[in-house]
């Protein structure tokens, strides 16, 4: 079976969207592990990156509703792209705070959510920020947490690009 056809067909299955959702659950659980078990206080940018990751989870749930329906599938793909791109931009900004410190470019002291969704008030154990954006508190294979998030969000965009191309090239089986 042609690869693009396989990816097109796979994108129309609930399993594909569930796997994306499981990926988000894994990374959100890791963030909570870092916060509550390793006692690494999240900073404002960490919280915003967490929300962007949850946006990918929302996109996955949207796509899972009816992946055979082109409107639902494309809405899920668009939401995935928007939130992954937003997460990438946030993570890159966060990397800048860590590795190009400047007194003129700092993150906010407190998270700012819309009045209609004050997540830090509703669920403070998940959305309250106490850490310093410029401080590197954890590294793995020489990369800080926001550097890993750049990789993770960029990988999401790469995977999305392949799936979007498959929507056009995978409609026919060779």
C-alpha cells in the first residue's frame, strides 16, 4: 500500500487521533511529575506551554469525534497546527529567556488568563506559576525543558505537515 494512502486512511481512523491524544496525556503527566514529584516549580512560560499542549489534546479529541467527516478532520488538523505552532513560538521565546538573558526581555511574574477562564484560580495545582523563566532547572541530553519543547512542538508540526500532504496525495491508491 502506498505510504500516503496509508497515512490518509489512518488519519480517518479514531486510533490516529487517540494516539495523538495519548501523546499529549504522556507529556502533561510528565509536566505534573516534574512539578509535584520532582518539586520543579513551573514558570509562566511553562504554564503557557502546558496550555498549548492541551490545545493539541483538544484538537485530538475534536478529530476523534468523527474522523471520517472531512470538516471535523480538517478542523482537528487546523486546531493541531495552530496550537502546535503557538507552543513552538512560546517554547522558542522561553529558550531565549534562558540562554539570552536580558533585563529588558523577561517573562511575566504572573500567568494571565482571560476573565472567563481563570485557569490558575480554578486549578492552581496545575496552572499556577512560581518558577523563574530564565532559570534552567532540569536538563536531559544537554537540552533544557523548553529546548525539548521546541523539539516536541516542531515534531508535531512535521507530523502534521505529512498528514496534511497525505490528505491530498493519499486519496488514490496506487
